[in-house]
C-alpha cells in the first residue's frame, strides 16, 4: 500500500512551509518514526513465521499436563 501522490505532495508542502530548522526537526522525527514502524513490521513478520511452532508447543504442553507428565517450574533451578 503506497501513499498517494496527493498525500506526499500535501506533506511536502506542509514541511516546506516551516522554517528550515523546523523542517530538519520534522524530518528527523519522521525518520525515527519510520524506523520504528519498520521494526514493528519485522517483528510481526517474525512472529507470524514462528506462530505455528508456538501453537504446536502449546498443544504438546497441554497434552503433557493432561497426561500428568508435567512438573511444576522451580525458579530456584535458574
């Protein structure tokens, strides 16, 4: 999904209407925001790839608990 040309033009005009020092601040904030979005998208992609394995592990754990093969977690063994 790409931002429309109209939206890009509007944002550009808004930024250009600011004094140069503020333009640089806005661009710095925008870069940081975009980097955070990219990190979140990558996290989502990684989670989606591991989700089937997590579901399978949860089912195994549930089955082991039901069969009495699970034991309580001992925090002292950490």
